C-alpha cells in the first residue's frame, strides 16, 4: 500500500538502481532498475491525474548511494513519491488496497 503524509504519497517499497555491467554500446543505459507499483499508488496516481488542470502528475524520486556488503558493488537505493498538494485536514489520507478485486483502471 502507498504511504501518505499531508503533501506526498510515497510508494510503499523502495527500489534499487544497479550499474549496467553488460553495457555493449553507448546507447545502453549506464544504470537501471525496476519499479513495482502497487494498486493503491496507481489508484492515487489516476485520481491526481484526473484532478489536475494540466492532466499531469508530479513525481519525485530520491536516491541514496550504497554498496553491497557481499561483493562491494555500488548501487543506489531509490524512493518514488507523488505530490498531492496541501491537505486542509491533519488526518492522514488513507488509501485502501483493492487487492484481489478485478476493477478496471480508468484510462
């Protein structure tokens, strides 16, 4: 489930970015990783997109440099969040997970 505070919705799990050890040409990326988006985060993204005047969602990404203890290889731990604007209440926004339901994503 996505985590929230008054202005940002954070993806529950962080992800890692690793150096591309098999880079065969200049067109291949230097670093890469995979982001897994849960249903709560995606639902929030769709809601923010629909509410946006310019039909966009502002995403923020943060990186922390780290080194694997097992082999000494450098990597980045990363976090992804969305800006949802100022919230008028002190109560946190709760996004329920629709896990197991077959709802269609409306886009």
